C-alpha cells in the first residue's frame, strides 16, 4: 500500500508517529523499513533524501537513504532494529532537511526571476544538491551572459528581499496550467498531485520540500550561466550552504 507522504501537506513536519508495515533484510547488510506514513523525503525532483532516525521504544534505527518506488511506497534504508507492526516515532535530521529545502526553493526562485525578466526560456531539469545546484532551460542567452547573470541575481535578491508566504495546493494535473506557467508532461503518478504557489502568483508542480517564506532562502548567488546546443544552465549557490 502507498505510504502517506506527510511532507506534502506541511512545510515543516520533521517528526511524526507511524506504524511499521514491513521490514526486509537487504543483501548489502542494511534493512529496508516500510511505514504507513512518513515525513522522510525520498530523493526526487533534484532534491536529495532526508536522513534521521526511527525510534521504537529504546531501539533506534538509523535512516541512511530514502527511496519512493513506482507503487508509491517509501523505503527507509539503514541500520538498526525495528519490529514489524511496531508503533514508532520518526525524526528527520533538521539541518540536512533545511539545507536541501533552501537549495530546492532557490531553484524555483531562479525560475520566478527568469519569468519576471521575461526571458524566453522553458524550464528543464534541475539539481539542488550542496555540491551541484543548477536549473536548466531550453533557450539561449539573449546577448551577453554576464549581463543576464547579473540581471537574474538582482531579480532573485528582489524576490527574496520582498519575502512572501508559499502556499500548498492539491489539484488534478489538468487544472495546474491555470496556476503554473510550465506543467511538465511527466508528472509522477505514484504520489498525490500538488503545486506550490510562490509569491501568490507563480505556481510550480512539485512534490519536494519548500521554504515557508521565500525570504528563508537567504542570500542566493548566480555563480554561472552557460548556453550549449540550445540549453542554458544557470548555476547558483545559497549563502551558508554551498
Ligand atoms: Zn521543485
């Protein structure tokens, strides 16, 4: 049965009670724990997985890796003992989550700046990892890349400086175009469809974790812009993270 994904409903849920539905020993020496519900984010959408612990009474299971399978089941891979059927308490590593969330939201704020500047680019893939943070677009840099880099950097500073509360909305994929400039064709079907509304106007279909307020991202630098074969890669860094 699909795991209930608590992080979709709430920007900040880091701990929750849950029940263990399956425990499987893996060939690599680790254990795969499945739960009825989870606040652990599995890797996806360019955002890395959460780590943390699962407490069952006095025993602690250390979560090293989290994956969502095609049936919507989340697999918590790690080490320790958790009895099947046990009631447990989940505790996500708050620092790692905050880093991943800020990096991920930073990518969407770059998208928002690109939109505001009227750059004729179609969003493509992104990576929001501490060692590699970028968003890609279909389209070329119109003119001088350094000038465009500075424009985007100034615009993201403006957006972050203004601040704005983000909003979570669940809706069928067919309705997303009303709120989102770009709705990808390959929206995953193994989890509830959701958008996050940035700055009240800029919807993004996305199942990742997001800052509650765009100001929470902090200082965002555009480190590099490069166009190659019709694809423009905008690399960025968040102060205190990378
Ligand atoms: Zn996203």
